[in-house]
C-alpha cells in the first residue's frame, strides 16, 4: 500500500504521521508523493507504524511511478 493511501485511510496529517515515524513533516510529504525514498531507519519506522501495510517495496513503487 502506498504511504499516501495509508495516510488517507487513517485520516492522518503529514505532521501527525511524521511525529509517529520520527521524521520531519516535509520528509513525510516527500515520501508520500514518491519524491524521495526514505532511508533504512525511516522505512522500518514507517513499516512498524503502519503495521506492515507500507513496506520498502511500496516506497520504491511510488518513487518509480512518479518517474514513469
């Protein structure tokens, strides 16, 4: 599941999600829109916080979808 879809389903703002993931609000936004791929630690924080619904593969798919 894409991070943007998960955030929408959970009705979370980028700021609230960023606090849960341990990153900045702009970083969370960039991860959600596929502009950047989070590093290993943030990828793991996101995976844990989403209960495994958003994985590294999802981040890569979002990143490449923007570039297609």
